[in-house]
C-alpha cells in the first residue's frame, strides 16, 4: 500500500513521536560507512535535536542505530531509503536521488529549521547534490568530517574507526577533522517551497525505516526554471531601465533579442503572439460597438419594447472598409454608427445585451483592463421613468455581473476589469453648458457613490464631440472645475481635427491627464516635450486615425516625416502612448487588429515597443497608484514568450 508522507508515522527509534523537532538538525547522505553518522553527530559546539539520514536501498541501517544510540538516546532519528536507487550507474540514477533529496529536505524541515548538512557520505555525486540543496534551501552550516585511520592490533592493519568506542577515542585524540564550510543563506525564491506542494511519497515503512520516492521531477524542474530566470536577470541587470516589465529581464538572451526585432504583422508567429498578448483598452466608446451585422441583430433581438426600436438606416461603409482608399471626414465616420447609440440603447434589454456582448469581446481579445466611455444621459427615457442615474446604474450592473461571472469561471486566465468614463459632449450651438453640466454632475455623483476598487466604477470624464476652434477645451474650463476638485481624471479628444493649439488648451486649460488621438501634437515640438515631461497619456487608435486622416500604408522609414503615422515618433520622444480601438463596430477592427495596423503604418515598430504601449496604458489608466502597480504585476504574469 502506498501512502503520502505522515510526519507522525516517522517514529524515533527510542522516543515516542511528538511535534516537529525544534533546534539544530543534522542532515546527511549515507553510503556504506555507518560510522559517519556518529562522527557527524559529534560536530563540536552543536547539540543536535534531530538526525535525518538519506541513503540508497543497498546498505544495512541497523548499525547506524547501534552507533548513534549511546551518543543520543533521546534524539529522534529518521532513516530514509531512495526507492530504486541501489548504485550510481547513470545520470538517471543521480536525477532520481536528487529529486528525492530536495523533497526530503522539505519533508523534515521548515524555512526556520537550523539545518547542519554533512557532505561526506555516499557517492561523490550524492555529496554534490547535498551541497547544492543546502545552497538553494539554506543551511546553518555545511561541513565535511574526515577520520584518520587507526591501528587495530587484532586485525593487524590500519582502518577508519568503526565502533562507537573507536570513534570516541579518535575524537579525544584529535583524529576527527571537521572542515566547516560555513552557512548558506539559501535563495529567497525557494523560501515558499512547501512539503504540501512537493510531497515525498513514502512507499513502504518497516521498523522505523522508510522507503520513499518522488512522484515525477516537478521540483527539480521548478528549481532549474528559477535558477535560469535568476541568472538571466543578473545578466540583464543593466537593461532593466529599458524594459517595460522587469520580468522580461528573466528571459533568455535569445528571447530578449527577439523582442528587439521589428514586429511583422504578416508573420503567423507575430500574429499569434499579438493575439495571445494581454492588452489594455483606454479609449473605447460603448455606443460604437455593435453597429453592424450579427452583433447588431443580437442587440435588437434583446429589446424589451421591440415596437419602439428605431428603423435600420442605410449606413454601409465606403468601399475597401476598414482600409478605404480615401479617408472620410469625422461626421461621415460617426454616421456609420447611426444604427446603434442613443436610439437603440434606450431600450434596457438592448443595453444589457450590448454590454454583455462587448464584455465577451474584451475577453476574446485578452483585454485585462478596459475603460469604457458612455453617455447615460443620452440613453435615458423619461417616458419610461429611466433617468440618467438609472441608466448609469444599469450599465455598471451589467459590466459588474459580467466581471463576476468571468472571475468565477476557470476557462478564462483572467477576468477583464471594466471601469467607466462618462462622456461630456461638445456642442456647437444651443445651451451647451447646461447639457454638459448634467453629464459632469452625474460623473461626480457616481465617483462618490461607487468607491470599491475591486468593482466597476466611474473613474473619469471624456470631453468628446466635434473639435474645432470654436469648441476648444478652454471654453469649458469653469464646468470642469468640480471634476478636478473631486479627484476625477480627465481625458480630452484633442488634436484629431484641430491643430496643436487645441491640444495646448486641453493640457494647460483643462489639465487633461490623457489626450484622445493628439495627431497634431508633432506640429509643436515644445508642446510635445511638455506632454512627455508631464507624463500625459496619448490614446492613439490606428484604424480610426487611418480612416479619418488617411496615413500611408507604405510609409517612409523616417519617424520625422509628417505624413507618417506619429506612433513611433511619439514613442521615441518619450510620450506615454497607448493603442486603442475608439469604435470597434464603426472601425470594424479589434484591438489586436489595431496593433497589426500600427505595425503596418510604422515599419520598425518592435515587439518591445508593443509591450511599452501596454505599459504606458497601465501607467496612464485612471486607477490609483497602488492599483496600477498591482495591474502591472498581474500583466507581467501573462506575457507570452516567443
């Protein structure tokens, strides 16, 4: 019968079993010389509270008991044989012993155990493995013991001491020599190893002697992996400031070199890597998602009042969409989403299904964190008694339910966390201040109402809408004072259709933490430098930017060419740039596809740059500082190696 290791079943040879022994403990491997156990036990200056012996299936162990009993009648002794290890004939034999050895160390000790490790017993490889184990897991001291040969008259020859009397005489006469190699602090990475995770499997036990084995080579494999990562980290230490995530320094030289190469969006390996890459989404409009096709049909089919749904309008995209041969203006672009948005999402059933489908899309894109922009006041329906606050509660509840469900499932490696950004829309005419004030008041109320960082909450405001010289940010400075005083973050659509002056106003008049698009930022080198120095985020959306501005798909190699998509120029200037979708349905492109297009628009974009884009998204997310650190740590665990 096989059974797991039970510390209560390991009986001291001359004392009933009790709790785990405290104080110094002796660990040694044993070959054919049982006298070694007694010699090691006599290490000067140490009073051992336990003795643990690991040996092969070959030697007799009864002499060990007989030698140690007079010296330590009340000290627990454990004797463990390695199943299947009788002689050292191959590397496989050594591997078998080493796996059992490390688990044996864990089974008979804790990180606080004072381990004294004797290296003198068994094959040389056994001694080497003992020393390696002590270096990794820690030891109060490692040592060798050597015994001078003595003359035995009855035998007419010299030999090492064998009886307890001979050993004690040898010690008294100074013929036992202890070579003390000092302590080993152990590797911090292995302090969390536990006997529960890596058990020593006892396959038989008789008269206080157990035979044990290791189920597989999991522990040695884990140790090798940690050592390799640690050595890589030491080698890449000087590169740490250049890496977006410190875990990358633990990668091999070959993997780091691969990251330093340009991304090829047409290469299947790169496409697979981008698909597997965790991502962040900071600029995504709720109403711009299910605008066409099957998704729109699903949203409409979920209506609670289908009789009140708006009629479908013809809004087919231009030829070649999503990569048209000619750009479209912003108003034409927005009209492509007319079948969704305010008219459709006033229906609570449509709104619920729309949020659910969007969340499923975020999961499929391996998006770890998303900030979704919405306009609850636009979806309110006074005739049904649904106020903007009611709608906002519904949106939050839908995303929270999706998050809770994803967290409960094991099929997703992580659940996308969704926070909300409320949109304050510029208006070119009318009482635009009153309209905007309602949105901003709703944002302040929501931010103060939902404060649990683990749940969906309102984290910021977006100044959106058509942008030109008459709707620049400074016109709304007074309206946004309350937003800043309440600690809400602000992102501003700026520099998409307006020039650099529009960006200047967003930065210096509204204190924007992020800029939506900011395509004209390069027009002002001083402003660009100021945006970089302030750590302001820049939200680029390659498909939407291409569709509206028409950047060349076969650009020049110069990052300073004004016709080239400015992503690389911004990166090289130190801007915190992120890649986003803007309107997934209108642009007909996922976040992964936006990363593909970014590489096409910017030849020379490295795989490492793609990771920097994700790091920038983390650093500029509307999260607290502590939450951003936790998000970066979570992200780093899922970065796929080549």
